[in-house]
C-alpha cells in the first residue's frame, strides 16, 4: 500500500528568495497541479513520494516532487501517466530521460517532478540538497552517493 507523501519546506538559506512571491491565483493553480500529480503517483503505486515546498524560495517552481518506481518500465509509465494528467490540466510538460527510465525529469512549470529507479535515487540523493532525508537503502545504510 502506498504511503502518503511527506511535505517539507526548502531551507530558506539554501535558495535565494524569488523577490516578491506570486499571486494567490498562481499559488492556487500550483497547489491544484501538485494535487493532481500526487494523486496520479499514488494511483499508479509510486513509492517514497516526497514533496518539497519551494513557494517564495525559488523562481524555478513552487513545488518539487521526488518519487520512485520499482523498475525502469514503471518509472517510464509513471512519467507517461503524469504527462497526460498534466497536459489535461494545462500546458504540455517538458520531459527528459524518458527513454532510459532511470531518472525522468518532468517540468510542469510550477511543479518539477523527479522520478527515479530506487538505486538511482539512492545514489544521487537529491533530497539531501533540500535538507530532506531520502529513502534508506535496503541495508539501512545511508545512500551510497550521499554527500557527507
């Protein structure tokens, strides 16, 4: 059974403020898009879903989502499902890495989504950049690619 996603705030000292924030309408649209993305990931059995709130902390997006698929095929399928859902909700997202299925980046404008195979996610450990603990390896050891 999928677990509910964890939501964390990005450390303010890590990212410069975007200088003024955004309107409530844009924020509401970003929140709706985030809800669609989290629902699609949950419906399609994505694992270890983490959302990072970037609102007012980064000009690139309001939210970042990191999730895992059990295999390259599942990562590709998750990206395909997300692409379709996001396109129905607004403009067509930009997708990188779909052919390989190891790490797929989906840029939906206000929400950036990273989809990984578990080993690749463990190696890159991008959650650590945001001060968020990523999933632990099956041995319980810190991820092999983690920065100390």
